[in-house]
C-alpha cells in the first residue's frame, strides 16, 4: 500500500514543468532516499508480522514489558539509593551559609550630641562540619542492614520474574494444546464429510435407510460445532498468552511448534528430597527469606545501639562585615573595606559533643523488644517459605509420576480404540456395519483422542515444573518444528 502510494507520488513529482535540471536532480535524489527508507520500513514491518515466537521469545518479552517486573526493578533501585545513603554516614558533613542584613537606627554623636538616623548593612558568612565518632555501631549496622535489604530485594525481583515465566510457559502450552484440538476436529470433519458422501450414495442406491444417512449428517454437524468451540478456545488462549506478555493483541501473532516427542514419557522417578535440597540453594524466594531474617537480626543491634552515647566532632568557621562602625570616642566614621573586615573577623571553632541517654520513657527498651519480635517473625517466614517450597516440590514429583501413569494408560487406550475404529471404518466402508454402530465407535475414538492429548500436555507441563525447581531452563531446547 505504501509503495503504491509512493509510486503515484513519484510519477507526479517527475513530471516536467518549467524547472531546471538542477531541480529535477534534487527531486530524483529525494525520491531515491524516500524509496530506500520506505523499503526498510516495509521490511521491518513484514519481519514483525512474520515473526514466529518461541517460548524463550515470549518469556523474554514478558520480562521486559511486565509491569510487576518493572516495579520490582524500581524498588531495587530505591534500595540501592538507601544503601548509598547509609554508606555516606561514614563521612563528615559540610554546610555553609551567608546572610545579608540591612538595619536602620538612630546614631548619636558623643561629641556634639546630635542624632542621625542612619542605615547600615552587614554580611555574615559561616561554614560548619560535623562527624560522628561513636554511636554504638549504628552506622556500621545500618550499612550492613541496607546491603542485606538490597540483596534481598534483588531476589524478590527474581521471584516475580520466575512467576511470570511459569505463567507464560503454561499459556504457551495451552495454545499448543488448543491448536492440536482444532487440527483434530478439522481432520474429523474431513473424515465425516467423506463418510457423508458415501452414505448419500448408498441412500440413493437404497443400501441404507434415511435414518442412517441422517445419523452421519447429525454427527458432522456436531463435529462442526466442536470445531467452532475449539477455535474459540484457541483464540482465547492466544489472547491470554499475549496479555501475559503485555503484547498488543493482533491476529498475526504466531508461536513456534516445537518437537515435543523428546519430552514425552521420560519415565522419571524424581526424588523430592534431592530436588528440595537443590532448590534450597538456588530458589530466590529462599534467599530472600534468609536475607530478610538476617536484616531483622541486624535490626536488633541497631535498636540496642540507642543505649549507648553518641559522640560527635564539630567544627566551623565564621566571619562578618559591617557597612559602618560606631565610635563613642570619635565622630561617626564609615567602616573599613569589605575584604579587610572579613579577614579580621574570621572566627574558627572546634568542639566535641556527647549525647548520653539516661531515661527515654522506655523508647529504647520497646524498640529492642519490637526488633526482637520482628526477627522472630522473619524466622517464621523463612521456615514457612521453605515449607511451602518443600510441599510444592513433593506435589510436583507426584504430579510427574501420576501424569506418566495417565499418559501411558491414555496412550494404550488410544492405540486400542484407534485399532478398533480403523476396523469399524473398514466395515462401514464395505457396508457391513450400520451408521449407528460406526458412529458409536467414532465418538469413542474422538473422546479417547481428546483425553490422550490432554494427558500429553499435562505431562509436559509437569516435567517443566520439575525442571523449574531443579534450576533447569523452561525452554524446549533446539527442537524442530
């Protein structure tokens, strides 16, 4: 569309009027430049349209666009800034100030006794610095706690990323499952259409009753309705995947169809204890809980530090300038120069201060008690996190075992029913089986095929969840389409 519009523009632009050759050359160069840019844009657009999304692509895109992940990254930056602030407490502070004053008052000459209402101006300049020498290790513990909180929040970000990744994987498999259901329904419709044509010919020959013909026709209508339901579910599953990815809804979104045969029925015998021990060392939720407990224990030391005195070193320097000086022995004289006054009035100062807590209305004792309770709560949270992880792994291991059994049973049932259906199809085609008996066999075959397909994807997902707890990637590897 863009190129057609551009072609029309080109023909109009190159039409000679009274312009010079130089102007014509400029038009040609502009035309070539625009054509080049449009070709690049069109190529980029087509590449975006034709992109086949792997599960890795979907997960990566979701991690880049997901709002919760972005918020977690912002939270991590805030903790980093708090860490930098805590570290800066080791260094002395420095501040300066400058003040300009204008004053008006009556000035009396001591010799003549006359009074003059005169204005004066003054400048005060000062700088001060302070440094904490001892405060019960508050600075050191505050830095340790800030570092711990920063690391804990990074692990919390990883927890969110893992949750998003698992949701994407599940939605991805749901799309693959729905696509297979649609394909199976389409195959069944094609088969039923052939059988309906055969029934129509037999009906014309009087080989079957009209009721047999109508049975096949009814079954075809039912299968078309099943196809419509499957297509609707596929559309919903595709939208769900795109929404989890924060991807703009489009009909051009296509996913890769990996070869899942290598993932089917690996006959695993997972050991929940072994997987749990592995997960304890790698799962971010465990690291987050451990660091949260460590941070709360540091909080107890911070609360106890309020029992100890706070000793700080303070220093400063100041100077001033006054626009007029008053002498009671001589007549009123203007003040000396600005620079000389500032130099003469320099006043340095240094001091050591100590703040000793004596009685603070139970504030310190209450602070220590609350910090201790927070530490107990963090320890319980750590235990609960590990307990939830253990139960999830145990359930995941059992899901794998159960899914393998279901898949094997489903595969055996599917094979048996398929063989029976193939025999029934042959009998029906030869006219030695009624439409009613054949359609019963076909309905059983369709139902068994659907159950078998469901067990297949359930098994694949259970394997990937087990890989997730073992620290293995969620991708399907380099599978063929």
